């Protein structure tokens, strides 16, 4: 599956939207924003109710994620999210499981991968599958392959040869943090930020020389920066993203079946082409691949 989706972005073909409606409300989860909604503006396909999930609340899929995320969970607030790759995968998981509501709740990424986000059925949050995380969570089979992107301020003279001596920033708790600290091993201390907005702002302000992020996240951020920051390179890290579920969840095998079905019938490729091409504004395959 490596780079299958990224390579297909240049051939994106938009599909028509099926508006199924969005009912929004609010509740709280450890002080986080939340929104209860149906399928938003997502197309849903397959057979409704073909699969069965055992959820915390009957008829509702409870999901926590670090929100919003351009291209993945599109919107300015949790309440306004109606589409994006991850949200529409959720919509299809719900639909194919006969579930009509998605309770989407905001949680920090660091809290999610530390197991401190509270009760949930699952999350899609561009979470890379690792052996360490698999000790405390379940993962579905991969739904997306990713690479590591290098973000700099527009006009920077940073390149593959000078990156190790640059002041680098990462998002706390990510596999990119481990990649920088354990594999790239820069000469300066790595700066750690709580979220992508803070990390990107630090690059734009010149507080750090470069940010190392998942490429898909980096491209979404740079396209929204009005030219302030740009992606200049990428590393092939062999990483794969999966749906994260509580350890020993009764739903893990079923979610993997649904993901496999969505890959086979082309749903995930179509979602990536539709939402990520628009979010990026650039063909990711044209970004130089750097070697270590």
C-alpha cells in the first residue's frame, strides 16, 4: 500500500456529494468540545448494516480526535466538521455498521496516544501504527501510508544536508518526534510543541528553522499559510496509519474488515483524491524524497 494513495492524488476525480444532513449539538468530555452529528456532507456506500459494532452507546459511534485537521476533519470548529478523509471514513464505518450517529469529541493528540482521552469506541486521527502503541491499543489494518515532511519558512536555505544542524520542532507524542530524536539525531535540542498550529506558527515566526511532521498534515498546514511556510522535502519512513481502538476491543476485527472492504471498493482512494488534493494544492509525489 506504500504511497498508493499519494501517487493517486494527481489523478483526482471529484465525486458528487450526497448530503445526508448534520445534526449538531454539544456536550463535554473532560472539558473538551464535542458535536453529535450524522454523516455530514460525506458520501456513504456499501450495504447499510452489513456489519455489527458493539458501541458504548447503542446507535452511536463515539469518536475522539485532535480537531479540526485540514483535509482530514474539515472545519473551523468541532461543530462545523462535515467532511474530510477521516470523518468520511468514520461515516462509512458507521453506515456499514447500521449506526446513524457519530459523536465526535475533541481531545489532544498526546492524550489520545497516552490512553488518557477517556472512553471512546475508536479514533481516526492520522495515528501511525507502532509496536509500542500496539501494547496498549488495538489497531485496524492500515488505511493510509504516510511519509515524513520537512516544513520551513518560505525562502529558507535549509536543505537535506543542513537539516541536522538546524533547530527542529516536532509535535509532542508523534512518531515524527521519535524519528527526529532517534533516527535523524540533530545537533541541536529538539523543540516540542503541543499541537500542529503551534508548531507551524513557530516555523513561520522563525522560532525554529524547520518542523518535521507527517507529510499529509504538513501539506495541509502549508497550503493554509498563504505562502508563509512550505514543504521542501520528505523522508520515506515506512509508516502506516490505522484506526485506533481500546485494547481488546470487540470491534477490532470488524473495523479491519470494513477498512479492507473500503480499500478494495476504492472508497478510501476516492476520499484521499477528493479531499487531500484540495487541501494540499500540490502533488505530494513531486516533493523531493531525502535519504538519511
